[in-house]
C-alpha cells in the first residue's frame, strides 16, 4: 500500500509537467510550418494550405499572406481565415515566415538592403510552388497585416511582373513613395482603423517602432496616382462605421480601394479577434478576407 501511495504522490507531482509537455507538443503541432526552402543561403520556412479540390490538371490562383511583426505563419492563418475561403473557392494559400535576425520574426521593410533578402525569399518561394503545383501565373496575389502590409508594398515595387494585386490590413508603412521606382500599376485594396494605436491611421510615431509611420489616406492616394487613377475617389458607406473609397479610371483597370474602419483598432476586420487591451476595438461589420478575395478575383496580371 505504501508503494502504491508513493506512486500516486509522485504521479500527482509529475502531472503538471506532463500536462505542460502535452500542451507544448500540441502548440508545436498547431503552429509548425510544413515547408522549407533555402534562399540567399538561409533556410526559410512557410505554411502551405492546399484545398481538397485541388486538381493538378487545372491551374489555380495562389494567395500569399504575410504575418505581422513578431507573428508567425500559423498565427496569420488563424488570424485571417484564408483557409476556409481557399477550401470553398479552390485556391492555394501560403503563409511565409519572416526572419528573426535581432529579435522576433518580422519583414525587413525599413531599408532596401535588408528587404532584398525577403524579396528574394518570396520570389524563390513562388518559383518552388510553381514547380510543385499547377499555379495560374496570372493570379498570384499578396496580402499582409501590419509589418506584413509594409512588405506587401515592398513586393508591389519589386515584383510587379509577378503579382496581380495586393491587399493590406492595418498596414505599417515606413518607406516613402520615392523609394518605389517601379511605376507599373498594381491593383490594391486596404483596410485600416482610425483608432489603431500601433500603426496610426494619420501617421506619426508609435510605441512599436522608432520610425514614424506614413498617413494611410495619403499613402493610398499616392498609390492611386501611381496607378494613374482619377484623383477624386468614389465614396460610399457599406456600414455605419465603415467608409469605402474607390479610385476609378485607373491605368489598365488597376483599381485602388480603401476601407476606413471608424473606431477600429489594429485588427483584421472579420478575422480572429485580438485582445482589446492590446489591439484596440475589433471590427466585425466588414470581412477583409472576403472583400480581398472578391477584389483579387477581378484582377489578373497583365504581361
């Protein structure tokens, strides 16, 4: 009896460690990437989702979704909800991982030299997926949140010959438009909250970065000028707390659409909510993923 009692005591003592180990293993399984590639001499990782309807005899669109600073692929997968839409619509989604050079993973959008490695990684990743899957080269789309939105801008300026359209959510924009020497029109859709304390809607300093951010309304207007759009956008109110601005009559039909989320925080509208104490007020009256996909479907790459 004494032996059994001691075994029970040791079992109870060990139980928290066993539970912690099981939680850690489950967390690793949920958050691990399922693909690797060597780019610029470094091993890079990504998480790929292939819908059950995939047929290698029929080319399908590819959506590239970029996490924010200190994020990771599985987080972006859950945050955005792209997989559900990919399963329904029959396209591939890939979630690349940023580099953790001097801290948490991020996309290096603050300087051209460091951004070059990330640009090469995305280019190499597209090459790899085109070799392994039937990708429609006219329908490759990029989107990102926060720091990933900044990287989406970088890719529009460096890979406009491969990317059909861009989406940005709560994007953190640091690079001025003078950096973007590629003037090829690229369709773009953006979503941003007026109560975003991390990447302020009207630009300026933030606690998450030492460099001031650009004003999003001005940034979007600059993108519209890049695309040769009419200077005055058409404005509508799809919901009481949402303003939609669409720049029309753009070169080659490369439209620019901007959703202002009045009172919205640093969130993915309609996606998995973040704690309000951290990200600010959530926004549920518009689904950014649904709206992005509708926008993407309307645009193909013009070679």
